[in-house]
C-alpha cells in the first residue's frame, strides 16, 4: 500500500494540475480547429511530422509527467517492515509544592512560578525520560501520570497555581505517599522523585514514609525554592491581586523562609541529592547529572514502521514522460 507523507498538500497540488490539464486541452482544441480551417484531409500530408494520434499522445505524456512530479512532492512511501524498539530511560515523578507559602516573592516573580520554570528547563534537558507530576500542599494528587510525551506534560503543568489544591500548610509525607502509589506498577529500580518545595513541613508520618521509600529503592532529589531571608505570604482576591499578607496568631505578618534542614536530611536518608535553587541553571544541571548517573530502565517496546521512499521513481517517471512528450 502506498502512503503519502505530505498528503495535507493534496488539494493545493490539484490546483496547478487542473489548470495545466485545462490549458493543454484548450490549446489542443484550438490547434485542431485551426488545422481544419486551413487544411483538407488530402493536404494534411504537407505538415511534416503531424499526426492526430501524436497530438493525443503528447497530451497524455505531458499530463502524466506533470502529475508524477507533483505526486513526488507528496513523498510517496511503501510499508516495508515493522520493528520493535526497546526504549530505555528514567522514571522521574516531580512533586510540586503548591501551598500558600509558594506565593512568596523572595524568588521572583514567585516561588511557584520560579519552580515551574525550573521544571520546564529540566524536562527539556532530559531525553529518554518518563515524567509525571504530583501536586501537594496539605494533601496531594497526581496531576499528570508518567509519560514520555513532554508536550502533554507541559499542558498539565502550565495551569497549576496555588489555588489548584486548597490548603495553607505543607505535608511532605502526603507527597511521598502519592508518589509511592504511582510507582507501584513499575518494576524498574530507576524510580526517582523530585521534590520542589520551600521545605515548610507539617507531616505526621514522614519517618515511616521515608523508610518505605528506601525499602522500594526510590531515589529522592529535592530543589529548595526560596531564600533564608524569606518573604511574607501574600493574600489574593479572586482576580489574583494582592490584598494583604498572611498573619500569625500574634497579629504579625508571617515570614516564610526556605527550610534547608528538612530537605537535606530527607534526601540524605534516601541517598539522593538536595540542591538549593539558583538564579542560573546550575541547579538544574546538578539534578540532571544526578539523574543521568543512575542506571536506565526499559520502557514498553515501541513499534516503528520502516517505510521505503518511492519519490525518486515518481520523479524519474515524470521526467521520462515529459521527455517522450518533447520527442513526439
């Protein structure tokens, strides 16, 4: 079966083909009428090389020659074989903190926006990787399951904001629990969780979850979002405008700061890597190097069709037809 790769241009190519055929047809009709007016059947022999059949053949050869050249532009192929390719890479589940403290602007424009940009940089730099997205604050859920379709992943990432999941506090144990559940049906050992958070944590069962993660040979990377100086947590109206700042029980404005110690200790327990976010891409580069240093696992086999290009034959056929039309 012949396949045309550029078949979306079929209608566009029919236009010049139609006008070419129409021009040759009208020209032939006018030529024939002119001969009938000037010559009688007995005097047609006076025209050297003229024959009605030749006129018809010239039209046929020119039509097929032009058609074959246009079809060559559509890149015709024929299915030759189908092979299975075993894809290998890493399984990276990204857990993104979307609690209210991620609204703070000690990292411009905000911690959450900066974290999303770092995710995009990392995903773009990692090839042969399946990525998934978990969102968490007080609770957690899977926003995007593991996939090797980067464009689909970004579609799930772009609309994320601090209102996606209600809850003012952060529970790292819930993020790890949901991530562990997402890895249940994956037998490979190359399972990596990447936490992007400011480190504020109100977990109740973090020790148990981290021990379970270690038992399942899960590696943990963490990217600390924020600064030691910190910043107040803005309160937003329904339009997203700042209308004030979060206050504590004492009535003073709460300052949210990056909690390095929790993240450093957690990644150390799981033989992972903790990196504090930087203004350049050195933090993303360190995480990428850590992931690439891990052993690759095998994903599902992917079938690839091996097609044979036919357009050279169409071009040769088209040129041959036009040469025959010229010779006649």
